[in-house]
């Protein structure tokens, strides 16, 4: 009797974390999809096209070393997740644009982005993080609550009545 064995599962693709400038072409696919997502979730609240204004609200230089950074995670050469930080104050980094491409969600990539941003922010001398997410992004709210961020709003209130949902976190020394 001959038993066939199933082939071994394919090796997990290597993830590469890159620090890039905002204008690097590897960043664009994530920002483009983020703009579509913002418009689809918030268009009736802020008006169509407001995503582009939000994404260009800060100069790209604010997300460059030494005070800031923009990280992306690539898998097999494809940008699958990313995030950035800028100086909020002398001790605090503000995290922005934490995003996982829609085809790559539910794999822990956003958690990885957060962890990488936290490590880099701490290495650059920041002691804490401040961030906000929109009231129509329950996935982000859940992520921050489950990764040690402290909400700076009433968790029982209707998020639509709050506006941006602010969170903070102390970084490990």
C-alpha cells in the first residue's frame, strides 16, 4: 500500500520593513488605497475628496528622520502595510497613516507596523505616542485598545459624537 503525503505548506513569505521617504513609489499604493477608504467611510461626513486634503495635511518632511519616519512592510516586493510618525511634542510621537492593504488584512500586519513604529520612536528618543483614528474605523479602535493604548475619550459614547478618537501610550524605555 502506497500512502501519499501532502506536500509541506509553502514557506511564509519574508516580510521586509523599510523606512522610506513619502515620495517613494513603494509608498504610493498604500496611500492611494487609504484615500479611497477614507472617502468611502467619511465622504458623507466631510465631503468627497476630503481624503486627499487629509493625506496632504502635513509636509512630507515631518515624516523624515530624525523627528519622524515612514515605514512600510513589503512581502515579495509588494507594499502590504505601513505607517508613519511625526513629532507631536518633545517627548511624544504622533502616529499617522497606519494602514494595511485590503488584500492583506487579518494577518497581524497592523500590529507589526505598530510594534515597528513604537521601537523606532523609542530609539529616536520619544517617551510616548499620541494618535487618533476616525469614528468610522472600528477595526483601528479595536487594534489600539488591544495593543495597550489608552483611550482619551468615553468608550461608552457614540463615536460619531466624539470626532477623532484619541489614544496615548507610554513607550518602553
